């Protein structure tokens, strides 16, 4: 294979530019900084806007800009956030709960 054909094959996969297939996002902050920024933004600016009528849904917050999106799943919320802010650093929290997910068992009794 000639050099030009090899470069062309490396640049495109199934007719799609390879860069479009291999976009990777990396965190720019430590885990502790994500927690600090995300929690601060949620408690001071976002909670009052999303809490009514959205209990149990997830909110993805860009910890750099304060932009946010609400959805039923973390992936949907982050995808919406990335559509508006492609370079976002998302922090996800479940509205009305202390954690996004729960590990372990739960009581089968229903609360009154």
C-alpha cells in the first residue's frame, strides 16, 4: 500500500473522519474538586430551579460554566449538556437524593 493510501485509510473509517470516531473527554480536575464545585453549584444556584416536579431525575452540571440539563438518566443528561457545551466537565446528582445510585439492599416495606 502506498504512503498516500495508507494515510487516507488511517484518516477515515467507513467514510467518517477518524477524529469524529475517537473523541475522548478527560477530567481536568481532581475528584475532590469535582465534588466541591458540583455540590456548591447545585446547592447555591441550581437546586431551587430544578427541585419542584423533578424528584428522582438526574441533573448534569458543567462545573466550569454552571450550565445544567435534567433528564431521566445520567447518560441522557450528559449528552444534552455536551450538545450545548462540548467541552463540559459534568457532575451528576439525583434530584432530592444524597446519591446518584444506591448499592446494597433496601427494605421491602412501603412507607406510609
